[in-house]
C-alpha cells in the first residue's frame, strides 16, 4: 500500500477530525457523495444514542434481551428470504416444525400436523385469523342461500390491530366497552352483541390495557348454549399475542386453546413471551377445514410450487430460525422457569408499589389471571398525576407508561409495567428506588399544575 493510499484511510483518531464529519448528516435530501463506511457508521451510531435504553422500556411487550447465540443466528440468516422456500428448504422446514410444535402446545386436534404459518407479528396474524372468520361466515351464508348483511366482530377492549382489521375489511366492530368494576369482556356482554352476521368473537389472553386474561372458556360455553337455543354457530379466535407463550407453561390448567371445540384459530407473538427477536408472530387454525382455501396462494416463480398464506411476501427468516432455537434450547422446562421468574418479579413489584402509599394496584401479575405485569391507579389526589410520575421516572431513563382507559372508563388513568425476560429483580429494585425518589421530589417540589395526557409522552402499546 502506497503512502498516498494509506493517508486516505481513516483511523479511529481521525474520524471526528475528518472533513465529512464536520457537517450534520443529511436528513431531507438524498446525499450527493459517498463517505467511508466507518464515518457513516459512526454518524448513525451516534444518533442512535439519543434513543431510549430498550432494557428500561417497561411499556413494551417485546423482547429486549437475547442470548449471544440468537445474535449469531440472526447474522447467519441475514440474507435468507422466508418466502423463498425452494431456495431455503431447511428454513421452510424449520418454520413447519415450529407450527407443529405450537399445534402440540395449543392442543390442536390436527396433531401431529399443524395448520398455520409464521408472520411478521401478531398484527399480521390477526389479519389472517380475521379474514378466516369472515370467509367462513360468507361461505356459510352462501351455502344457506342467504344474502349476508354487514358482518360484525365482537371483541373486548382490544389492541389497535383489531381496529385496523375491522376498518380495512369494512366490518362492524362491536367492542365491549369497559365499565366501572368490569374491565374485560364477560359472557353476558358477548351474547348481547351476537347475531347472524357475527363472524366471530375475539377474547384476548392478556388485554393490552390491564394485562388480564379474558374468560375464553366461559365465553365458549355461553356460545355453546346460544347455539343450542338459536342455531347460531359463532366461532372464537383467541388473540393470545402474549398469553399464548405464557399460559401453557405457567397456567397449564387454564383451558383457553384448541381444547375448546369452538376455538377455530389462535394468534400469538413469538417476539413477546415467545422470547424470539422482533419480527415474528404465529397464526394457527384448529384443523385444515377451518382455513378457507381462498386464503391460500400457490407461488411457482421462485423455483417451486409453494404454499403462501401470509400478507407479507419477502421477509427475513432469521426470527423464525431463532424461534426454533428457543424451542430447542428451552422446552417446557426452560420456558416455565423463565416466565415463573418474571411472575415472581411482578408480584414483588406489585407488593412494593402498593406500599408506596399513593397507588392502588389494579392487577398484580397472577399466573392464572394474566401476564407478568403490574398495573396501578392513584388513590385520590396526591398532588400529582400519573403523567407527572411517568415523566419524572423518565429522567432516570425508565419508560413506565401512564394512559387513560378506553371509552366509558376514559377518566381512569393507570400506569403499567411489563415484566419481560431480562427485567431482573435487581432492575426492579433500582426502579423502586427511583420511584421513591420521585415521590420525595414531589413532596419537596409540589406540582403547581398536573400534567395531562395530551402533554405527556410515551407509548402504551
């Protein structure tokens, strides 16, 4: 290498003294010139430092800690396209194995086979499960010689993905509102909204707002009785985005899955309590007959005749491979051990938060009742709002969301912590210390004007 060639290569000491690092990174127009890879990396790396610390993000349900082997597998699968099953047949086989394992975990009568697929997350899985309900309802009306009216879907208080589904597919969304003293669906509320145009009922195994499980078995029994009285046969899709990877290990006696004949499909997020990296979800149907044929596409231009039942086309295969790694690595024993530790930490937090004084715990993370999380509200008026409290904790990097509940309970503001794998007892103790310091700060510096939801930052997921 000549002296002139050597002089243009950046060393670690020269990066911030170089000419192209002496200007702000382009933000509004496409750059005209290239720059050394290390310079571009440092520019992006430095901006990412302004993001929050993901481990302190207690709002998200998604995984923020992974084993080193997961990182290695993600690197090795960076260029594997999940849709290209002819080129990457073993990745396709791994996806099929995961589906079969989930069919076993969720007690599908189709075992040892499984009917389903991976998705980019529960939102895509919800769309597929919802379309399955709609197509089956349309086929039933056609077979009966009826002109179907406008379809409707009955849910409890749900995450925004279900609002997207009903809006995108022009379905009336009969969402059961929260009431004072009732924050989740009940069989009675479900039945009052069902009719011949109901395509399905969606209980949630881990409601976004309060983290509780909705009573799937009780709802199924109520719909059984409804069919016996009226002939209406209304299926259930379980949104098990969180609970699908919790209940089988930590509450095996809870009946919510394909053990109930009325449950025709289930979705779950692998990247939540399935412990996989961001970007993988799952949808399974009870049996092959429950997956409408017109949701299946056959693609032959990638080199083979391949079945495709996802909304997305090209997408990375690494997350699916890492999901399989977790299944092999942990098994029932490992998942139960990890999630039990999360529940233990949630119980610890709930007890300590209740002792702080101003707070009343709404949900404290019981295995049979919901996911490992804590949700609380204020007792009376302590002189500050939960938005103030969340804002004060953010000074220490903690993202602990405060938010109002959905309509009919919108005056009730709650705050929530998700206890995921990686939220250790030590981190919980540090958080509690910062909570106490925040309360002491409010005592020394009373809030003159409490912060409102419109002024607050944060994402409640």
